[in-house]
C-alpha cells in the first residue's frame, strides 16, 4: 500500500504532481528510486534540479593550516541560532580542534578534548543554553602535497563551503575562483572519466527508454540513434563534471580552459552545503548562490 508520506517524499524529490507521484509509486511497487526514474522516463520529473533542495539549518566551515584542509558542518533547528554568538564560538572551537588533531570522522571529533571540554560536551552545553538541538553532522579532512595549493570559499557565512586542491603555478585568485565555482555550480565529479561505470550505464539505459518512447526517434538509423544517445548522456553529466562546466565568471569559457590558460591543474574538491540531502528549500538555490558570488 502506498502511503501519503511516500507520495509527499517523492513529490519533494521530483517536483511532480501528487497524482503522478502516487501512480509512479504504484507502478514501481513503492520503490522510491525506481519511481524517480519512472517519472523521468515519462518526462514528468524535475528531480535533477531539485535533488539538492535542503531544510536543515546551521553552518558549514572550511579552513586550512599548512598542508591540511578541513570542512565540517554543525546543524541547528533554525537559521536564527546559526547567528548566535555561542553557536559561532562553538564552530571556532571545533575548527581549531580539527585542524590540530586532524580528526577525520564524527566520533573522533566528538571525543576530541579542548580547554573547554570535549566537543560532545560543548555541543550538549550549547543545546541546553540555546534551547535548540545542536548536532555535529560531518567532517572532511583533506591533505595536500607540498607542491599543491588550496583554494577555499565560504558562501553566506557558511551556508556553503568549498575546498579545492590544485597544482601548477600557485595563484590565489585562480584558487579562490575555482572554490567559488564549486560552491556555486555544485559539481559531483572532476571529469567524466571519474563517473562510475554503473552510474553511466544507468543513465544510458534511462535515456534509451525515453528515446524509445519518443515518436520523433522512430525510423532513424541505428548509427544516428547511437549518436543521439551519446549526446543525451554527455549532456546529462556535463554540469556534474567541474572541468566541463561553464566558468561562472565567463560562460563562454569552460573551467578546463580557464585552468589551462592559468597553467593550473585541478587535483580534487570538496563541497558542503548546510543540510545537504534533506529536502525542502529554495528551488533556485544554485542560481542564487552564483548571482551573489558574481557580486563578490
């Protein structure tokens, strides 16, 4: 039996109508992932644009020290608390503790001792004092080589944090621009060669099913169909691959060309967005971020 909560979840994930969501879940025996694909095949889903919508409040942080870069996220129940002085002090303490200890997972961070007590104790105290649940959600520790350099950027005081590792001719402006690109355009991979084979095959099969249902494709030679299929798959992944994205300061230029012109190579990147993976927030959050970044 399909429940109202399942329909609601699918609707939030895809932007499709309630009845379409119910039908998709019914057709797919309640399997959420298959229902998302079913809606995409029918041309109903807007999931690709809405999967990153978020609800949880709090802040992320990015910081570097020597060859170590860190990102972490602390959640609160409301955006108001994220501006609280005690909450911001808590983030400062956590940041210094992680940079000093290089604690690379949640448990390690929570048990880290500081002059004010363990991080877990500080979070418990903040929860009691502020009157709102505070949660340490995640952390990423990135180490670079001596011949590499960091680029970091924090948007809206920490709603989004990005860290990039680059090598070549050290250029702080280029490094920051790449971090801003990561923050604004939310890539998933460095290049298409980094996309797992099963992910590519899944998308290929999905696009193939949509083409078979498209009357415009009927009667086209197999060679032509294969070319169209490749184009559709490449287009789907283009915006997910940082090197293939349009450079946010010059849409006529690809990020790969921007890096090449500046004799810099991208090694890796990490991006944290507050509440990432939890639905419900502004639909055009990425566009909002990019427009604000351009004004920096």
